C-alpha cells in the first residue's frame, strides 16, 4: 500500500531503530572524529538530579547490550 505518507513506527520499532542508529554512530563515526581531533577519551559527567541527556542514552544502550 503506497499512499505517499511515511510509516509511523510503533514505540518498540522506533526504539530499536534509534538504538541501531546510535550504535552505528558510536562505532563508526565517533572514533574517526575523535582520532581526527586527537581526542583519546570522552568523559561524560552526570550529577544527581542534573544529568546530561547523553547519559540516559548511554545507559539505555549499555543495558540493552547486556540483555542481548
């Protein structure tokens, strides 16, 4: 059925898609950028009740990897 509209993904599909994209970026794009800019370590600081939004993404990605 081709209607010209984009498919709206279910929440689970959207989460899986986002995780795949993030995983690809973390393993292909980020290492190259860090190497080009002579960065050896990326530190993300999370303070209680004032976390960087990136931390939630990494925790989610790590917990998903440990479950799988």
